[in-house]
C-alpha cells in the first residue's frame, strides 16, 4: 500500500471514529491533522458555535488517530498524556509523530503498508 491521500485519510479516520486499536501511518495522521486545521479555521470564521460543534464532532477521531499513530511507532496510547508535561511533552509527541513507524508487525498490529493491513481497513 502506498502512502495515503488526503481524502482516503479523512474517510478512514471517520470510519475508525473511536477505534483505538491498530496502527496509523504518518500520512494518515498528518493528512487528517491538516483536515482538522482547515476545518477549525473555517469553523472559527463562521462563528464560535460552529467551532465548538466541529471540535466536539472531531475530538474522538482526532484522539484515536493519534493513539494509532503512537502504536505505529511502538508506543502505548497512554503516552498521549505526556502532552501534560509543559513543552517537553509536546516536543516528544511531535518527534514520535514524525518518526517512521516500525517495519513489519509490532505489538499493536500489522504494518499499515503491508498487504494484510490494507485488508483490515
């Protein structure tokens, strides 16, 4: 499986709305992050209530794709909470999200780029 496109990423992240098992590739995570940024900018322009609704509607898929991204680099989803450590936590999470995932299966599932993983999507 090649890298994911913007549209594929958004579709998969909403299909796996609250799926915290498995792995998410870098492209899946970053395309969905771009989608969220664009959505929030448009929602903010349209008004505070729209922004709140957009935020509430996307919080679970945003957290779940983040946890699956941590799984791809071999980390437990509980590492999500390191962001509470000022500055250092954010930097550590950013580095992990930019890092290439583990090659082949790991404790959290098959490699997102393996043919077997694409059958699971």
